[in-house]
């Protein structure tokens, strides 16, 4: 979900695009006193288009978003101390992201976004072992996660890189938070396929989803942020800042 806001930002806010803006992106002038409101309005108009992907602008398909592999290893001393590998996952629902707030600070070279997603559906294969709260857990099988009423925030710093008399944007220090209103978990083939233990663990996970999400989400989204920042910088360093975002837009 966060990656969709980032890529929309890369096309609306001064983080670059390839040659010219696509037709589904409307620019915002830097000196517009309602610049942030413009970013929110045009961002929401662009999100359904951006979610489809655009090869010309190096934007991958974001709904469904394919994740080949994500690994999380947590210290066993933590409440959730597990080794988890998620493979061949699909994330659906990001096309319905709503940008609620944008705060672009040109002096500090800092960006803040806030948004919501009504429903995120994640399916994939997992391999897991360790302990969740006081309960041991292990298994290899399928996993389904349903996140509802997801609230997210995103912060990034950026700096200018001079080149050939122009300045380009480089993104760094990407951080985010993702807080769902509820999470439903279903994991198959736990404990070697023991249905009784597996059903009991699924009930336990759904009753304790807040602690589970609190412990695992920072690691997972930190990985996404690092990968996405690297991808975005391939876009943002392609076009001069002042060409992408003039102080005023001719009427």
C-alpha cells in the first residue's frame, strides 16, 4: 500500500518522471499556496492508473503486487521470535488507496504522506518456525492475511544532486508506519498438518493479531522501503527538478 503512495509521489511531487508526465498525472506548481492540497487531489486521481503499472515510467503492476520472497528473522527473546519466509505472495487492494494528507517541505527537503486502504488481501506460501508469545509454532504451507481499514504514514528525505548544470532528486531515509483496524489470519499445514493444533493456533493468532502485527510489520516494511527507495531513485535521477516542477504552471 505504501509503495503506491511513493510511486504516485514520484510522479506528482518533485521526485521525477521519465521525459514527460503521463496523461493521467496532473502537475502541481511549487509556488501554488495550495500545493499540498493539489498533490492530494491529483494523487487520488492518479492512483487507480498508477496501480495498473506503466513500463514507460518503470512502474511495476501494483495491484496485484507480486512479492517473490520476503524473509523475517526475529530474536527469540522478543514476544514474537520467529523465522518466517513468505514466497510467491500476491497483494491485492492497493488500487483503492486514498491519499488523505500531503506535507511537502521544500526548505527541509522532506516529504510526509498519510493515506488509507479499506481492504488489503495477501496470499502466498510460507515457511515458519519459532515462538509467538508463549506458543511454539512451525509449518510449511499457505497463508492468507486480510487487513481492513489500513492507516499508513510515509516519510522521506531527499537531496539535490547537481549534474550538467541541472539538479536532480535523490531519495533517502525512507520510513513508514502501517496500522490496520483489524487483521484476519489463516495458515494451513501448521505442526506437520495436525488439524487440531493448527486450528487452535489460527484462533490464537487472530485473537492476538495486534501483538503479532506490532512485532513483525516494522521489519517487513523496512525491507519494502529500502527496495522501493532504490527503485524510485532510478526514476528521480532521470529528469531535472526544475523541468519536472516549475515554480508556476502556464495557464
